[in-house]
C-alpha cells in the first residue's frame, strides 16, 4: 500500500509537469491518425511524452512499448490523470483491440515490431470484419486472401468500416480456405490502408457526416509475416478481439468517466431544478436510478481490471458488459433529451444552444451502440449459450 501511495505521488508530480495545457479538459483525443488534423499541437506533445514513458499502453511490457504496470497501478494512473484533467494521450483500435489480441496470439517478432508502433500512436486502425451478407453471421464472410510468394493478395469488399478513410492500418478477417467449413477457413491479418489495392469509400450519412466506409480490395497486399495466429484459425483470433472491444475497458482508459461526461445531474438541475437547488421530484427517481446503474457499471469494470492478475480481458462475459453499457447509454441520452423538454430534440437553429444540439446528436448515435461490435441480440445469444450454458 505504501508503494502504491508512492507510485500515486510520483505519478501526480510527473503528470503535473508533463501534461501540457492543450491536452487538459474536454476536447479532441489523438487517435494516431495522420489524416485527421489536430486541434492543438499539445496533443502530439502529450502523446509523445506518454508514449516515451510507456503510458499509452501502461500494462504492456516495456519491450512491447508499455510500462509493465500492474492492474492496480494502471487504475491509479487513470485516477491521477483524471484528477488533473489530463486527456487520454491516445485512443484507437490499436491500443484497445488489435494490440491486446497480438499480445495473446502474435509471435515474438510481431509483438516486438507491431506493438511498440501501436503504443507510439503511429497510425490509426480500422476493423475489416462486416461484409454485405456477413454481419451478425460474420463467419459467412467472402473476402479472400490467396498466397502469392511471401505475401497474400486480398480481394473482396468490407462494409461499415468505421474511420476507414482516416486510418493507416486495418485488421481484417479473410477467407483463406473456401472449401473448409465456414468457421474453419478464416484467417486474421493486418495490412496497410495506404496502398493502391485498398479503396475506402466514405458512406454519406443522413446528417451529412460520414464516419464509416465501404472498403474495396483489389489485389491488396498483406505480408505473410502479418498473419496473426495460425492460417485458417482466424475465427478464434477474431472472436477474441471482439471480446476486447466489448469489454468496455476503453471507458476506464478514457479516464473512468466514460459516457457519463455529459452529466445527467447537471442537465437535470439546469432544466428541471427545484427551488432548493435540487432536482424536481418528477425526475429525481429516474436520474438517481441512471446514476446508480452507471456507477455500478464503472465499479464493475474497475473491479474486473483490478482482479485480472494478467491484465487480460475476460471471455464471453464481456457480452454482459456490452449489453449493459450500451443500454445505459441509450437511457442516458434519452433522459438528457427528455429533461431538456422541447429543446432536447433540436437539430439546428438559433433557438438551441450548442450543448442542446450536441445532445440531440448523441441521442441519435446511441441507437448505433447496440448494433456495432455485434448487435445486442447476438450478445444475448452469447450470454445464454456461453455464460449461462443454456442449450441452443
Ligand atoms: C456505428 C457502427 C459502426 C460499425 N463499425 C464497424 C467497423 O468498424 N467494422 C466492421 O467490420 N463492422 C462495423 N459495423 C457493423 C456491425 O458490426 C454490424 O452492423 C453488426 O454486426 C450487425 O450486422 P448487420 O448490420 O449485417 O445486421 P444483420 O446481421 O443483418 O442483423 C439484422 C438484425 O437481425 C438481428 N439478428 C441477426 N441474427 C440474429 C440471431 N441469430 N439471433 C437474434 N437476432 C439476430 C440483429 O440483431 C439485427 O437486429 C458497424 C456498425 C455500426 C452501426
């Protein structure tokens, strides 16, 4: 305990000295992408300093770009970052999804080559899983990879590739044995997005924005050395990555505040306050219920991190976290919109504040959370079968 107190003290002092002003408080977080402009040069300074310290991936071993922190020290670091308002130096699918997967399934050469690059934030990552006709039934995927000397040539199409056009790297599931049963002929590769054979085309959304792509592959190249895990055994690797994605550990990484940053209580006080400075009794129960459930989820996630002796994400139980956190996100955004009354659903116009317009967008985008990373119906199937052991 004394050691932990000393660690916290040293950490606070280091953070105070090294976290520049432009990386504190709410705002943009570096994704590693060189294609997204940074709102402030301090974001790069912060990323570089934290990477140098091994604190962009604190629990990874130093030889892989981390700092070898124990889970308890890791949580302490997050608490100290939160205390001084430091933003996470880097959040992307490299640190949160493919990195932990390579730690588990990669060979030593891959770990020493790819993980430090991820930890330094050299490029953002996108996920090449879904295809037209292969979403919930992901194992039906048809994009192929065919051996060609010391490389594989990839042909086919992915869809809903979030950040495909702003990423430098992709991890992808491809079919390498078309004759095997569908779960058996799949392999997991990483590849560069910056090559002629890869064409990520942004999908225009109804709101004018575009954060995901349909991605076409025409003899795209993946190096043989970038096959993660065994050939034709990629289903196991790909499923494990989804568990990292669904665990919600990124909420902890984002300072432990997760999606609660918009502040249900603050909105309730501002829009539905009572004369005593509290919250109108009509709303109190709903606000308290949300706050308690959100806090319980945060504590559960924190306990999972602290209890995992090897820093590993749990298995199928991550589906529970995914369902609970995405349901809570919907409740939170609906509650905030309702608390704001007719100002809670504005799309544009002078009659709305920026906060109101932002919360409308969050309310709408929360609908997607129960679909991506495997829909919540599919998560309930996994919970029934793999956690509760119910029959098919
Ligand atoms: C915002 C967003 C970002 C995404 N980003 C990415 C990304 O970066 N990379 C990527 O590869 N994919 C991404 N996806 C795709 C996502 O993984 C799929 O949308 C999801 O897996 C569902 O597949 P589908 O859309 O084909 O729906 P379908 O599989 O066609 O499902 C349609 C409906 O049927 C239900 N359903 C299907 N099968 C069953 C069953 N067996 N039991 C019960 N219900 C069932 C589903 O729950 C769903 O409600 C993203 C999706 C969204 C919304």
